[in-house]
């Protein structure tokens, strides 16, 4: 008996675990958690984060141009032939000191009879003595030559190019941050849309079930009346058709809800088949009321200062301006100082010797552009045109943002007003349905009148759901337009 109790107890625990498993898998996510998951898992946003890191490295790279550059270069050359200064042995005439003239005179062969110097057929004098320089003595072994140099270069003035490039990379890093922020706002807006879509369809699913319950009740009443002979078969068929249509609508809503959950899961970086439940499902929507209607006017200067896309365009203008300075630098002089230690093997510092030896050297380089047929100047003018295009694009974006803010504010106010009207309509639809049911029981209203009242009841509640969701989305869109969307 004790063994049976243990077996039954274990089976009960196992059954409880199996039944609780699906509930444990279906996690509930709030709007903030969905936003956070989307921010953490979005591939585009992660790529933009890497872009910020890349821009930081490029800024450091540009700063390195201010500092001296130390380089080493070396090489090896094999030569087929040796280097020879003479093509044959050389005989050089010599001189002796003449006491009479107190100077050195060439030793020249003279005619013993006349004492005159003897000339060769080519008109050259015949030297009496010569110095022999063998060809081998002036032949150098350069079959294997090794060489190298260590150089230090310090830019002094590069026409303003280094300063401009440092500003460009700084602006580019800020631009990457602003583009990241703009993309984050777009992600939040998309997540909010998918989140409230799930809430809307979940509410409409419950509404469709309630509507079917009303039709079921009506069908039961009509069926009883048909049996009593106070209603026709046509009335029964009319209710059945309406009930079937409501059931089809329920299936469509449920299918849409499944797809909406998949879309939200994909935006959050979860597997699309994750059994995802949002926190606002089944909760009575409480959007902004009339007392929270947004203002009709805003300080656009503050709006521009908060909008990351506007700030990105402003940085784009600054980058184009600095690119113009880079183009201008190609028409200005550039100056740099340099030092080097060069060495080779063989070397000629102390005669020709086959060992490594080198020497230090210092100098400066100055480059002054003179005439390039207008190429550099046209490049500069093209950069100026790019800067003007960027400024015009910024002005156009500000005009569009002004319109966007006005429209978003208007839509938000209208959404709140619409929601307030749907709340009033629900009260009227409830009363209308109550009167229709009462009249139907009293026999003064037909089945068609009751179904019309039920349809009006369904429409009023569906419009309230849509209006409540619209208020939430308009509020998010207005915050995005004003640059106040928190993330």
C-alpha cells in the first residue's frame, strides 16, 4: 500500500510538471522589455555601434598625423657585373719641381739635339715618366649590395589639411552616434507598433468571442421562439448566417494575432515561434484623456536641437566644409623637416669597404604647387558645392520636420478626441442593445433589430480599441517627432 502511494504521488508531481511546462514557456514581456530586447538584438543597431567604434579609431588615426613618423626601409640588390672606373690600365704623366721656375713641370721627352719636347702624331707630348694605375685597383665588387635607412619626418605645415582631417574624423564620430540614436528611435517606434498591434488584436479576439456569445444567446432565444411558433425559420437562418460570419471573423483575428506575435518576436530578436505574451493583453486601455491633449505649437529650435537626424545633417554640413579646406590645402605650400640615418654594405665612407657603415642627415622639404591646369581649384569648387548641397538638405529637412511636428500634434489631439467620443458611443451602444433585447422579449422588435443593435455594440467597442491604440501610437510618434522619445 505504501509503495502504491509513492507511485501515485510521483505520477501526480510529474503530471503537474507537464501541465505547468507550457505556462512556463509562455513568458510575459512588458513594453520596456520588448524595447530593450530589440535594442540589444537588432543587427542594424549593432552594426552602427561598430561604426561608432570605427570612427573613434579613425579619429585617433587622424591625430597621429600631428606627430613625427619614424620609418625604416631596407633592401638588397644583386648586380651581375662589378663596377670599374677605367676600362684598362691607366698611365698618368708625372711632374718634377723645376728650381728655375719654382713650379712643378711635366716630365716630357725632349729632343737631345734641340732640347724641344717631342710630340706624338696626335699632337700630344710624350711623357718621360708615367704613374701606373691598374684597372683592377679601380674595380669594385658590387655583386651583393645591402642598404637601409631610418627616417624621422615631422610635418610643419601641410596647408591646413591635418587640422581639417582631425575635425572631419571628430565630426564623423559624432555623426555615427547620431545615426545610431536615430536608428534606435526607429526601432522603438517599430516595436511599439508591433506591441500595440498584439494588444489590439488580443482585445478584438475577446470582443469577437463576446459577440459570438451574444449571437449564441440570440440563437437560443430564436430557436425557442421557433418551437413556440412565434418566430420563423427565416429568422433562425439569419441568426445562423450572422453567427457563422462572426466565427469566421474570430478565426481571422486569431490568425492575425499569431502573425503579430511573430512580427513582435522578430523585432525583439527572439525566435518567431516564441510563445510571447505582452503585459498589456487583457488590460483595459487607459490612454491620454482630453486633459492631456498636446500643445498646438512648439519651439522648433529646441526640437531641432533634440532631433538626432537634424544633428546628423548639421554634422554633415561641417564635414563638407572641412572637406573644402582639405581640397584648398592642395593649392597651398607644405613644409616638413626630416632626419635620417642611412647605411650600406659595401660603403664608400672610408674607401671602398665591404662592411656596414652609415651617417646621419637632416633636412627640410618644401612643396609649392605652381600650375595644375585648374585641377586643384576645380576640386576645391566641387567641395564648396557639396557643402552648399548639404546646407540645402538641412534646410529642407527642417521644413519637413516643422510639418511633421504640426501633423503629429494635430493627429495626437484628434486621436484623444476620437477616443473620448468612442467612450461615449459605448454607453449609447450598450443602452441601445439593452433596449433592443428588451423590445425583442416584449415582441415589439424583430431579430433584425437585435442583430443591428449587436452590430452597433461590436462596432462601438472595436472603434474604442482602435482609438485607444491610435492614441498610444500618436503619442509615440509625437515624441519621436519632438526628439523626446526615451530609450
